[in-house]
C-alpha cells in the first residue's frame, strides 16, 4: 500500500511538473511572438521616421537661402548734435 501511494504521489508530481513545463513553454512562445511583433512595428516606425527626416533635410538648403536676413538693432541709439 505504501509503495502504491508513493508511486501515485510521484506520478502526480511528475505530471504536474510536466504540465507546468508545457505551460511555461507555451507562455514563453506567446511572449516571443509579442516581442517579434513589437520589433517589426518598431522597425517600421524607425524607417518612416528616417524617410520623413531625410525629406525635411533636403528642404533645409532652400529654406536657408530664402531666409530674410535682418541686422541686429543697435542697443543704444546715438544722439546727433
């Protein structure tokens, strides 16, 4: 009777450990899928940002050429006379 009880406890513990191992493996797989999906979204966003940055950077020389240049006003007006 003791041997049978011991084997039953051992088998239940083994099944529980195996079940937990499978659970954690499945959970890790889902987490990895989320990480991969986020990495793809991040890479896509970075590419869009770089493209927009390059587009705006190309506009910079023409913007600098057309900017109106004003001299700084004198700090103290001079008195004549």
